[in-house]
């Protein structure tokens, strides 16, 4: 009688170190939240991970702790400290610096996972978006405003005004929404991202100088007002 072939020994699952286990939980949680939103519970997440809920709580005592770690790894960790130096390197033309920055920045944020988490967090009213908006305004937009002032020969002292920041947000939001249309709505877009960024920068840099160079010059402001009236 022919003997049955011996059963293969079940491959042992690799035992992860606590640090590796924690990273795995954060990676899977990021995928989970990007698909289900932040209403998804830790019980469902633990089931997705193939672990018990108590084990998940050993690494993250609360759902808020887990969300904060997702925020850190998705939003803060990829934030390149070199970007700040790039934006303020006056040995290079401003437009060139901005073009390089937005190419690198969009390479990070233009993913379906990043954008979906951002919108889910906003709809849920979580602090993730408020934190991130604060980081963008402080580390990116305020620096861009100061560099634009320098380029236009305007006084550089003082914090950016609300109007200056709003104009910088128009630039930021326009580029951001290009990614939303492409990766979230899957709408037809101009596929040449470099051209999109380049054109947006041309409009912004020209507009910034035209709008704010007249702020402290009554004669230029009067001329600008007359031009607007003539076009009305």
C-alpha cells in the first residue's frame, strides 16, 4: 500500500519585535481609516489586523492615541525639514525654489490614502486637519510670503498679514485641489503636473507683486484704483 506523502510542517509566523508590531499596527490602521473613515472602531480594526482588541490597546491605550500616531507618520514624518531651507535659499531665484518645493511636496501628498484620510478627518472634526493647517501656514506659507516680499522689494518685517496669507492659501489650495480631482474624484486633468505647478506659480507671483506692492504707496494705489475703474 502506497504511503501518503508526509504533511508539510506549517510555516511558523515570524514573531515581530514590539517596535515592528507597533509599526505594523499603524500601517494597517492608516489603510483602515483611509477606507472606512474614523468612525471605524478598534474592534473592527483588531479583526483586520488578526489580533485581539486588548493586544491593540497594549500598544495604543485609546483610539485617539492611535489616530495621533497615524497623523505623525502620514503627515509629519514625511515633512522634509529641508523644504524650509529650500524656500529661504536666496541664492536661487524664488520661482525656481517654489517650483522645486511644490514638485517634492506634491510627490508626498498626492496619494489616494493621504488625501482620503485628510478629508475623513475634516468631516469628523478631528484635530488632524487643524494641526496640519497650522504646520502648513507656519512652515510653508509664511515663508513664501516673506520671500515674495523680498522679491518685490517690500518691507520684510512683521508677520504676514491676513490678506497675504489668504493669497498664499489660494496658491496652495489650487495645487492641492488638482490632486483631489485626480486621485479622489478621478476626473480628467492635465497630466503634466510640472506645467500645472509652473502656471500656478506664474499667476501667484505676478499677482502678489501687483496687489501688495501698492499697499504702502498711495500714488501707486491710486493708479491701480483708476485702472480698476476703467475696466468696470
